[in-house]
C-alpha cells in the first residue's frame, strides 16, 4: 500500500471539498433538501473533471490533479 505525503492528502482534500461545494452551489433549491457528503458522488464528478482536465486537455497528469 502506497502512503501519501501530507501535501498529496492536502491536494485530495482540496479537490474533494471544492467538488462538494460545487455540487451544493449548483443545487437549484439551496434552502431545500440538504446534500450530505457522499464520497461516491464526489468521486463520480471528480472522474468527469479529471477526464477533461487530464485526459482531454492534458493540463496536468493524473497524480498532479488527484494523487
């Protein structure tokens, strides 16, 4: 099992938290049903973003985007 450095964990937390904020901000009914933290949902969105930023646009490699 590979151990992540603190900087890598910090990057993962940053990406996951920004995606969760995005999901909350896109909710058309912000005062409605609460959206709870769901890492599977966040991961699905992260995969789509990664596909565009890393695979299509080649702005970074996968480890830079999400170590």
